[in-house]
C-alpha cells in the first residue's frame, strides 16, 4: 500500500460498520489491495470529497451483492429489487461511508455527488486506487467492496 494519511484500514472498517451494521446489518473488514476483478465490479458508485485534500471513495459489488444490498436497504425481497433501487442503495451506502470518512479526517470539504458506473468504465486511475488505497470488504454474503484513495479523481 502506498503511503497515505488516511486512517488505518481497521479504523475505516470500524467507522463505516458503525453505520452499515445499524442500517442494513452489513459489516466491513480491512482487505488487501487487489487488481480489478470484473466479478466484483458489476456496478460501481464513486464519490469524490473535493477540496484542498481530495479523497475518492467508491463502492462496488457483483450483481447478487447489489441485489442483496437493495433488498436490505429497501426492506423487500430480492426479486422486488429493480435497477433504480440498486443504484439508489449503492449511492446511499456510499454517502454514509464517505460521511464517516470525512468526519474521521475532520475535513472541511464538500462531499461530491455519487456517480454510478459499470465495470467497463473502470479507469486506470480507479484500478490504481484499488491497488494503492485502502480496501474494505463486507463480511456477509453481500460481497461489497469499499475503496478509499487520496488524490484527484
């Protein structure tokens, strides 16, 4: 992992889990940085924290993970989850995670708007962020991954 001034991965996992456990019974742990894997990047939500110290936060999952997250956040059966619910649930969880990171870093910066991408839109910059940034994985069968990196988008 490259040298960053981000909180250590275990601290980030705990901060994000404080919110996600209560909202949708999902917990996170620190994972090793990895190369992009198409299975985990069926859908990606990315959000910049813009300002003097730019931070990028992204959330990705495979199709079953996105469906499980949507079902958990909307309190419905997985077969009732439609594509807009998937996008909304990814953006909602990403907003919660980015808010926790912003607070932990005491940043007086603005959260950007989440942007939905599919795995085909994964840029080299995002791939580098996953290799060098902080990577968190969900413990449950939902199969979510959050990655945090410093620097411009």
